[in-house]
């Protein structure tokens, strides 16, 4: 553990009371998270209990987090155009570790060097969490949000008790200009969702009974991950409007990877900007006001079902995706 302090970002600070607890990646990032809470950099107070409602296909969990109402970005103008977010000229990218070190020097994160050609990842406790132990994981370099089955494979196996989520660019990603994903501890309805077997892929992929277009891949061998990568890459090449969301969790001997298909041509009256991402597909919705939360308790089932129906891809798109499965 002598190199441990070098993995802390943005400052190389050693906390002796934590070092004795560190045995694996889960303990490392949870120690980082607890430190940031104790340092009052952010708070998990106000996280509500989830409310479970029922739509015809599956149970849905709703949760309100008032902290997300205050989400924002710095107004500081950044001199390097590589590290700005395009939708607000000059504002620094809030996923770049270098910018975080400058703008929020009291924050702590954890840098994970991967034994591969992949860029190192930095675990940052999400300061607007949906649930405790919720992390945003970013590449150290300012890389775009693109498909990366390799990151999903490596991290799910390192964090067996965590869900890993990647929203594609224009498919719910808050910052598509910097590669990032989310990891968190939670019990999601998808874990118990009913699936329908696809005849020629019984042991590899099944279709989830869900208002949206969701497929479950059960990945056991390295070749399974290669097939998934080939399939998703081929799907993205079929149309420049095709996107997807990924939710994955390692279960000891295999990884369950849920892929929600998206088509950005499909507009929705409920979501004006882009397509909703993992929270809705996973069954967790975080309204922005107390009033909205009360409305969800009254109207959640109907609104959720409407949302999923509006963004479901066409039957032709699903058929095309399933043909791609046969090709790999």
C-alpha cells in the first residue's frame, strides 16, 4: 500500500485512519466517499426512501433527492478550449480531474490505473447522489463519451456489489464531451425482471419484459464480451440516430448486462432534451421538486408507462438488432 497516496486526487493526501481498512477497490472508494461526507464537501441528508409503484410489466422505484435541484457548473472562464463544455462557452468541463482540482480543491477521488491500454479512471463521489455510495467515474484524459465494453467488463468484475451504468452520447449522458459512467450500490427491479428467450441465443441474450426496449446479456466467457462489443458496435453503425444505455452487475460467475436501445429520432413530450437514461430504465426516477414527487406518487404509474412507450424503438429497429445478434 505504499503507493496508495499517489492514487488520491486531486491532492496526494494520506489518511492513516483509512489505510488500515483498505483491502480491495470497494473499500478504497467507499473510504473516499466517507471522507468527502465527513469533510462536509457534500451531504447525503435528504435522500428519501424509495417508493415502489407498479406498472403492468414490472415494479418501479421512485426516489426524490433535493440536492439534485442545485446541480450546476462553474461560471469561471477556462483558457483551454479542449477542456470546456460546448453548451456554455468557456465553462470548464466538470468531469476533468484537472479542473476539479482547481475549482473544488477540497474534493477527494481515487485514480484506478488499469492493466490495459485503457485510459486511467478516476472515481469521484457524486456530490448529487441518488443513493449512498454513488460515484461518477471519469477518464483522466478529456475523451468523448463513446462505446467502451472494455471499461464495463473490467469494472463490473472489480466491483461485484455495484451496478455500473453508461449512458451513451445523446442517450442521457449529462456531459457527452468527457467519457464517464456511474457506479452505485442499489437493488434495481431489473435484477428480478421477467425475460423472454430469443430462440437462437438462449444462453447469451434474452429480451426483458419492459415498457422500453431492453435486452439482458448474460456474460460468462471473454468471447461473450467480444460478441456483445461486436453487436453494439454494429448497431451504432446502422444509423446515426441509434444510441443505447448500459446497466451491468457482476454476480460472481457471470455479469448481467442490460442494454436499452435508443433512437434519438423518437421525440418525447416528457423529456425535451435528449433521451432519458439509466435512472428511468433501471427503475429509479428522481423528480426535481417536492411537488413533483407528490405528483409521482399519484400519477407515477401512468406517466412512467407513457414515457417508456414514447421512447421505445420501433419493431423494425428491434428486429434489426436481433438480426445483428445472429451475425455475431
